[in-house]
């Protein structure tokens, strides 16, 4: 059996009992380490699970899946994934490869940012399409995500924006020369994300993201207890905050849609940079009827 097991969002204790049983019964256990990052050391996982973990980087998952699936038709093999197994298309792909090899698969689910984002007070059924925001370079500034943000805005839906991470990435020079030299890990900050959104809005000019009239909520380390940080405000207010306001990575950002319920406003107000401004924009721009 080939198991893909969600680890949840925080630490070694977030695994489900069903997932832990599968790990303990597996002959090999891989830890997928590039679509997202669990912000603790691998050794803590190994100590808690009682198993050695094999790091599965991008190259292994995408080009060496046969090695991961080796003998999984005869014994149990597990792939551990931060969040939920179906949070990335990579994991769907490896399930299809397993099926093609006649290997039985079992998915063990867990919390992910896709549902834990509800911690900010916005109701999950009011979210539209989720988008990803990648690091811009001088020559590469993809903006196709803006179309989905615009679609969500037209329907009044919230947009969850997943911010880029770069793990085990090569520079263009090292990649061209075939040198296996990797850049230090990078995690997109809220400050950089808001800056890039403003840059794309200026280029597109559709008025979807108006800095002082668009509400947004920044999240970091959701589910991480004392390390969790949620900050709400207009895009302009978030842009003006010092980076430490948003806590440690990993970060996500929610662009608030116009179909905003007063309970959402009141809940998220507890995270607002300025409660008066938050309520004022929600009332006058979003048309949300508020008491008081």
C-alpha cells in the first residue's frame, strides 16, 4: 500500500492517529519538502514517529517517483505531506503514477491552509478561487492570477493568496551550467506580496485592488499556537506595517470580497491594525450594515 499522509500545519503532533499508525507500519517513509514547509526540524518528526525519514525534494517527487513507489505493491510505503495531501497537484500526479503501476493507494487527510484560513473570521463558503503569487524577477512578472482575483471580486468572493516559497532552487547560471548548487531558502513576506499586488494592479488598471479601499487579512503560521499571527486592514495599512508585524513564515494573504457579512467584519475586527478604519471601509466601501 502507498500512503500519502497529511501532517497538518504545525508540528509533529498534528499527525492523525490513523496517519501515525500508517507511518509506523511502513518500510520506508518519505517527507515531501518543497510544496510547503513544516517549520520544525526533521529530527523532531523522526523522534516522535520512531522512523527514519527520507527527504523527497522536487527532483525525487517529479522525476524519481518510481523509486518512491518501489515495492509499494508488496509492502507499505508512506509519503508525508505538510497540510493535506491534495493541497498540491504534485500529489495528484503521484497517485496517478501509482495507479498506472498497479499500486494501491490510500490518502489520510489533515488540516491545511485551505480550511484553516477560517481562523481569520471569514466564512469558508464565501471564498472563491485560490491563487498563488510567485516571486517576481526583473524579467518575469506573471500576472495571470489577477484574472482569477478579478473573477472572485466580481462575485463578491474572498480570495486566498498563497505566497511563494523557494526551497532547493538553483540560480540561472548554476542551472545553465548544470551545477547542483542551491540558493538559500526564501519565503515571500506579506510586505512583498502587497507590493507585487500593487504593481500588477497598476499595470492592469482594472481597479480590483485599491490600496485604501480594499480590505485584506494577513496570516502566518496558522495553527501554530503562540506563533500564529493574523493582521487585518486595508492593503495600504498592511503595506505600511513593519515586517515583524506579520510574524514568521509561512505567510498567506486574503483579499476580502464585497459579499461581506457583518459577523465576518466583527470577528476580523479583532485582528485589525485600526478598528475604526476597518469598520469604516467595511461599511462605506463594502456596504456592510454594522451596529454602532
